[in-house]
C-alpha cells in the first residue's frame, strides 16, 4: 500500500533551523562521541533524535527553496 498526502508549508520555511542552543547541544554530543568519550544510551538517543530533526528541517528548507512547478 502506498500512502500519499499533501502538506501546506509555511512561506517562511527557509528560515527553519535548529535553535542555537539545541544545535550546540548536538555538536557537543557529537564532539564527545568523536573524541572517544562514551555516551550514555540516553545521550545517544538524544543525539539521534536531534540529527533526525536537523535532517528534517534541512529537507523542508530545500523543498521551500526549490522553484515551484
């Protein structure tokens, strides 16, 4: 089964980004992991959720910047 739906996107979608404090938290978690410091399961889950959110916002911004057909 394929499910398709339409969503009206706000006109100012191109400005959607992670808030600075949230972005800093994600960067801190990623930096700690990259340096070999182990993250707790809760921190890994938090980082994965923030990465997913950042990816979604990026995709929405790209969609908003794409010329209308």
